[in-house]
C-alpha cells in the first residue's frame, strides 16, 4: 500500500486514478462497458483513470464498480468536536427564572390608573 502523506494534490489524484483503473481491470470491465453503465463518455473514464476527474464522475464510476463501501475508509464521517458542540449550544442556563408575578410584586398599577411616582 502506498502512503501518500505529504504528497501534492496532483500526485494523489494520479494515484486515485491508477487505483480506479486497476479496480476496473480487476472487475474485467472495458472502458466502453463502464462508460455505458455510468452514462459517461469514454473520454471521461480515461480522464478519471489519469486523475483528471470531477467528483460526480468519480462517484458514478465507484458506484458502477461497486466501490462505494470504500468511501467510509477514504473519508470517514466526521464527528462534531466538543468545542464546536459547546459553541452550538451557547450558554447553558445556570438557574431558573422567576415567575412574572414574583418579579415585581409592588407594581399594582392597572391600565387607566395614573402612577404618581412619574
């Protein structure tokens, strides 16, 4: 297995293309057959095998070659970090709030009455 740590994007893309080609050959599928299965052009398949591919094209080829289970190994689902989770939750309440009647028990002014303290 080739370790691609520190490799450039171009080198990694070429390696993925080469692995895609090998998977196609291992499945004994021709470029023409794969193009027909995916609805892509033969040039798109050839380009993908050289590492020149759009994501949707790559995924269409992986589906046809039954390689989609490899996606979890390639890019595992990412969990939310505890720091991000705390930021999303905001501040947690520290205590219960008072009921509205308890907040201002001395306020007995009703609508229509004047308040002399103004």
